């Protein structure tokens, strides 16, 4: 039984969803919900940070019940730029 569980974990399907513009959030909400309810599938959410203001995109995560992103472009930029540059 343990071996089967380990194999199942190893062969889990990973799907990357890239979000940036508002229409993508709306489409992704339906797809993400379906992926979360599918056994053997792990969705990785990547947010491009197209809208630098969290008020412009965080509302979509909350209202459309999309999980917070696993990766966010702004996290990678913070070392290179100050908040005022963004």
C-alpha cells in the first residue's frame, strides 16, 4: 500500500495556470475549481503582477475563490526595485 501511495505522489499531474489580466482571472476561477476537485492533479498558480496595485487583483482571488498564487512576479522584483518604482 505504501508503494502505491508513493507512486501516486510521484506521478501527480502538475498544471501551471498563469494569471495577469482580469479576463484570465474569470476564466481561471472555473478551471481552478475543477482542477482542485480532480484527484491526481496539482495546480500551480503564477501571477504575472500585471496590476501592481494589490487592490486591482487581490479582489479577484477573494471574490472568485481562487487560491492565492504560488508564485508572484512582484516577489521577484522587490529585490531590484523599490515600492515607489513599481
